[in-house]
C-alpha cells in the first residue's frame, strides 16, 4: 500500500456496520477519532427501555462531535474513524474492565436495558461494537506507521454547557495525559484567539487508564490530544463547521512538525498514581 493511499473499511459486509471510516491520506500525519459520534441503537436491542427524548441527550452521544470530525477530516485530507452506535450500548472510550463500560445509570437516567446485563452480554457487545472500532483504529495506525508516517492522534468530544446546575465557563478544552507535545501548542493557539475560554485538562482530566487515547496513542508513544468542545457551540451545522475550520488552521502546521511525528514514550499519570498507591 502506498504512503498516500486512503484508508478504507476492509470488511463492510456487516450492516449496519458499527464503524464509519472517512477516507484520508496517511501523509496528512493526523488520525481523527470520534468515540461518541452516534446515538444509534440497532433494532434488536430496542430502545434500552428509555424514552426517545433520552437519545437526544449527551448520555447517548456527544452532540455535534461527529459533524466537527467529518468536516475537520475534509479540511485536512485526513482519515477519520467514528462509531455508529450509542455509548449507551457500550462506551468505546473506556477500558474493558472499567465499571462504566456499560452504563446502568447515566446523569440521573436509569437505563433499564442495561440494568441486568450479565458478563456474557457485555462480551457480546464488546465483540459486536467495541472490538470493530478498536480494531479499525489499530489497523489505521499500523498502516500509517508501516508507511513511515506515524500519525498524531486527535479525538473529538463535546461536553454539556451545564453540569449539575453549574454553568461551565469553557468554550473548549484540551485533554492530555503525560505527553503534552501536541496539547501544549494547541492550547497556546486556542488561548491566543480572542474571546475563547480554554480549559487545560478541563472539564475533565486526560489521564484515564484504558481509554481510546491510552490504549492506542499513549502505549505507542504517539503525540495526541483530546478535544472537548461545548455542545451548544457545535449543535448546529454552522457551529460545527466554524469549529472544524478553527481546528484545521491550528492542527495543520502542528502535524508537520517532525518532533511531533516521532513516537516517544512518556508514560501515563494514571499508572504512575496507581504505583504510588501500591496498585
């Protein structure tokens, strides 16, 4: 496979496939991921016992994140990988042993379809939804590295404007673990733009053992950043396009830096904390 060849889904025979691939050039130096792109639940799983209104909330997917991801991939000519299933089925941004892998209670909503899920059902969901997404990411990274183009891994998420009655002040946040090669200049670029309130590891901490970045970028020493955009800013097509354009301007020159493209192991703050506490 040539270095400029576009990534494509190898086996799209199973429908609806749990993974969406946006083709792009390996030479772009960027791989874009969207862990919570969709609120879709296959017919055989029904509605998980929830009213339709719950699937329009953040508990089902990251509002606006998919639109930003697709547009950003287009701006950069970069490949992107998105889920095509709701995080209520299984959360691909969690480790396999994470207790929140299958959520039974999410932001006040009891999920009846998950309340009595046993280990056998969890494993079925892993095989059907989690693994295809995981394997698609690993395959994309393998192809890029084999072609001599280690990618910077960028994941796109969104967060609620209000959490438990508190109005979150940030417009956008950049999350990172121990490797700040990509996150730091990205934070500087965003902070330089007028009127933006930018979170550094806010509204969440980027050190999460077993999450998508940890198991695909951190473990390989690939530079990375997790982008969190406030949902009310990207809920419309216009807002999503505006933010995709902003990140395209910032990401493109950064991805060309040789020091960001060379794999380097930084470790992880999460496992460091576990060692400190005897874990």
